[in-house]
């Protein structure tokens, strides 16, 4: 019997995502000037206020208040009508030095013997139902909001959009786990006050979302996905009516409160640890990226149609306490999940320092991860500029989303005899 599955996404202007982007931009600035920085930075945003907290060990100083303001303005909170803007909000910093008791378990004389920054389990997932090996409902949800943000910044076809928005997509699957059609799409977008009756306002927004936004989204997908967008889709657009009050004035935001949006939209599993604001010695982040790298390369190599990889660590311990694999019965090789996991451990070195080196994680690459998902994006190389009143201005050429590269497909095929 067919079944339904739903995933959601939130925009860069959602309060929790503002917090994530501030935390990751602070991390990037610390790493840009000191690649060995240890950072665990949390952000709280609410009406007119930003609070920064956490632990840092670094040889550099950065202007955390100015960085937070620049992120907020860049997202689009620049008007007094939003009750929150980068130029006028208060910014309180409560950041202090990292505990030496934690640090002594992580830092070792030999870099390769670096211990895990915490205990816990991390998951990586991949499926061949999309070209980027991500769950389709989440992929569509992200792209809806990416295009909505582009329309907001263009200020041409739709001129009333504000930064805060959410999306949700429900897909019907066959018994063979193949997407059949889109059942429902939910879009809630913050907007200017139309100074008119609510019905006229809502009718305008619904029309624009269906006739301007959705056609742009459809064009982003291959033909077989475009065919899932049919006339039978149920749309829920701004279902509460007006959405003028939004962003941190409407709800407070916290770093790490959108971990399912950040990963696989509810597919696979999640170990519970958030990513943003954490340097790569925290395996919550680095091992989750490494597990995605493994899962994606396994599926791309043809080991299985769908793969979930779990890895676990003990704080201060170098080697993972476990590596496991679940292929959901979709394996294409004559091996058990346990046998596949053993081969994975032979191919991929999952010691924390090795993950950092393999995926080039000691670079300022994290601001770009902090909205619209950490997984599924195209790897690319860019140049970033960083400026500090204490350390001057520097330029860094960095590789983004290295964990999305299919650079181990050949090795996987060789080991699995594919």
C-alpha cells in the first residue's frame, strides 16, 4: 500500500537559522585567523537582541558584535518595521575560554592521536531517489525557500516578501519506495503589511506562490521529478492568514534547533547533536559529515540504493567505538550489513584528525552550511575575505562541501568488487 512522507525546511531569515548563521560566521572568522581554534559558540536572537555564548580557545581576537550585525544585515533584516535589524539590535557577548578539562582529552602531542571532542553517535544517509542523493521531499522543500529568497532579493516579480519563511512537502511513495506524486505543499512566508483587507492580501500571496515561485522551482529538477508536480497538489499557503510579524520579533531563535532541516528531513536517523558553531574537533559535526560522505559514495558506487551509516565515539578517545551500516534491504552486494560495515572501516579512516584532513575541515567553510541544509549541496571552491581590527585583512581560498564529493567511488567499487 502506498504511503506518505513529509519533510520541511526553513529560510535563512527564520530565527533559528539566523542564530546558526551567526554562530558559523563567528567560527569561520576564528578559523580564518587561527586554524587550530577550538570553538563551541551558541547564539540567541529575540526582539532587538542577540546574545552570544560559548567556549573558545584561539590565538586570535575577532569583533564578534560587528560580525553578528553583518550577518543579520546580509540576511535581510535591515528595516525598522521588522523590529529587528543588524544596525539597531543589541549584541551581548558571553563567550569565554574553553574548559581545560575538555581540551586535554582532545589535544595530543601527535595530531593523528587527537581524541574525539565529545561522546555520541552520528548518522549519514544517502538515497538514489535524487541526483544529489538526498531525500526528495527535503530537496524540494529547500529549493522552494532558496527560490523564494532569490525573489525577495530581486524585488521585481514579488516585492512584499520579508526574510522569514517555511516550507513543507509531502510525497506519496509506492510500496517499492519510489516517489509517485506530490500530495501537498505548505509555504508560509513573512510579508509586508498590505494595508488592505486580509482576503485580498492572502489571495495575492497564494497566486504569486503558485504562478511565480512554483514554476521556478519546477525548472530546477529533471523531467521525472517535474512530472510529480501535478494539478492535484493540495497547497497550504500562509494557512494562518497574515504573517507580517516574523523573524526574531515573532519568535526567539537558538543555534542548533533545526537539526532535521540541517540533515535529511526525517529520513534515516539523527544522533541528536547540532552542527553550527562547532569546530571540527567536535565529532557531532565532523563525523556526521564523514558519515554522509561514506553513505553517498556507497550509493553512488552501487553498493545499495539507500544507505544509513552510524558512527559513535567516546570523549577523548581516538578510534570510534562503532561503525554500522543499514542498507534497508536494498544492498546490491552479497554481503550482510555487518560485513559491509567492516569494509567501510577499511576504506575510511574515522579518527577525528583523519576526518579533518580528508574533508579539509580546518578551513572557514561553515557559513555556507548554516541555511538550506548541510548535505546535498554542490562541492565548489571559492575565495573568502576576512577582516579583523586586530589581525588585518586576509583572503582564503577554500573548498566547500567536501563531504559531498564522490571521490571514493572508485575505491569503494574496487573493495566491493563492483
